[in-house]
C-alpha cells in the first residue's frame, strides 16, 4: 500500500499541556497514515512526545502575530480577498468587525504561502474551522481538506461583535466539515443551507478515566467544577449558586479547577458565603491531576453553567466517572449529558434554580453512576471514536467514490 501523508494545522499542539485534545487522537491517526506533519500556529510550552513518523513543522509559528497578519493582508492578493470577506462578515452592519476580518485574511495569506512551499499532502486536516481551512484549499486545489469545528470557531453569537471571519469561505473550501456535536452541525446547516452535504458529525472522546467516583458517605456534600474563569463560563453565577445551595446544608465543599480574569469576582462573592461552605479554588493544574481527583472522589455533583459550549469535554469526563452533572442546556451539552440521569437547566436559570438542580443531582440514586459511565462508553470513548475518525480521513484517499463536496476532479 502506498505511503500516505496527512498534514494537520493546529493552534498549539503538540506544545503545552492538554492542547486541543489532539493528544488522544494522534495515535489513531498515526496508525492510518504513514507520515504526519503537524504545523502549530501558536506553540506554547514544552513539546509533547509524539509517535515515530509524526513530524512538527514550525513554518507557521508567528503567523498569528498581528503585525505579520496586517502585512500579509496588505498584499495585492490579500486586498482582493479582504474585499470579499468584509461583505461576507456583514461589516457594514458591524463596522468594528473589520479588524477581525482583516487579521483573518492576513492569517489566510500566511498559511497559504506556507502550504504552497510545503507541497501537497494526501489529506489536509485543520483542527479548527477558519482562515487556515480556506488557505489550504487555495494552496492545494485537489487535496482533500477536512476541518473539525467546535464552539468558538462556530457560534457567531459567542463573539462581540457577532462575527466569525471567513467561516463561509472555510465551509465551502472543505471537502468535509466535521462538527463535534449534532447542535453544531444543525447550526452550520442553517447558516449555509447550500453546503449541507459537506457538514457531518464526528464526535470527540476521552480516554477511559479508569473508574467510577464514589459519592460522599460522611454526611457532607462535595461539588466539583472545571473551567476557565471567563465570561462565557460565568463563574460568578456558579459561585452564587453554590452559596445558595450551601445555605440548605450543614457541610458543603466546592472545589474548582481553573483560572482566569474573573477570579476577583468569584472571591468577592465567596466573602459572603454561608459558614457551611468550604471552597477550594485550585487554579490551573495539569489535566492528569484533575482526572485523578475526579475519579478518586468522593464527589456528589459536577457543575457547569456556561452560557455557550461546543461539546464540553469536562462533562464527558464527569460522565465517565459516573458523577451526577448539573449543567446549562447550551451547545452540545445535552448530547453529552442525559437529562434522564442528570440535571439540565436553561441558560437563563439563576442561582435559585441552579441551587435546586444541585440538590436534585446530589440526591440521585448511586446506582445511576454505572448508567452514566455506560452512556459515555457508547458515545464518547476516545479509543473507538478516534479510530473511526482516522479511518474516515484515510477513506478520502483510499475510497473509490469522492466525498461530498470534494474539490477533486
């Protein structure tokens, strides 16, 4: 069988800790492609160990820098593309989006130049949907181009102004756009009805967390959450809800993993917490440590009150460990979390409603922990999902029939 090459454009992988979750996928890809070239745009931290035959090309390093993008966008080719993309992004309606589009066009040009110099692989894969996806098509006219799409690169409403630059061009440039959720696929199909044939669902997954976490057995109540302390994660609402719940219990421990700019807001709210609440704001720690803590327990509920999500991997991990979940019904959350086994609340829910959902969650039968883990295994087991995804990517070069949306002659 002829050796095949896969080129992957990432943000930071394989650098840093837990970047993009590609570290769980790369092994499966390596088993289906004889050579893999990974090009990170913003590597940060130490490089992770990679399987033999997986190379790192640092030719895109610096392509996310503002000055480099502006220079590239000012080129003759960039200026022509910019005019089209400004119209597509509705910048007449949202003038402040013009800079975002300008920077995206600049990034497109930098990726296109890099790809042209590299030479065409057998398959190209961008882990995020955007300018890089369209750029690879510009450079490699007949190479199959596939892109995943998650949340921040998908939902316009998550941004201010509500614009995701070059999204239409990226969708139309790809042979296939692999949404990580059904909700994401529906969203793209509504926005680009002429391109529905390109849009498919290919789920993410997590590795086996190695066990079911036990509930508390000493009369106390233990809550856990994992997220950055940013606007979309609404940590202030989370803190207020935990405080409200703690008013009804003699002993509550809340441990939160994650850091961010809204830490002072959380700390101000916790200054007025009831005496029954003990909080542990752990900050950032390596992902492996979070998983060890999650699976060792005891935990009575896992909390997530985001205003927007793609497919929250932290909730997959909670389900794998069997821990009852309280989460807002946004994005692909209700695909990960079973409303019959967990507590889903509206995105508009306030502290009283969320506190009541926490109460219901911690009182759910312990036997349901096995059911949550079984559901995770059926839908979000990384071993199976990534093997199937790698086989699907390989089919773009091995398959007899061209894929829907193919640019190949």
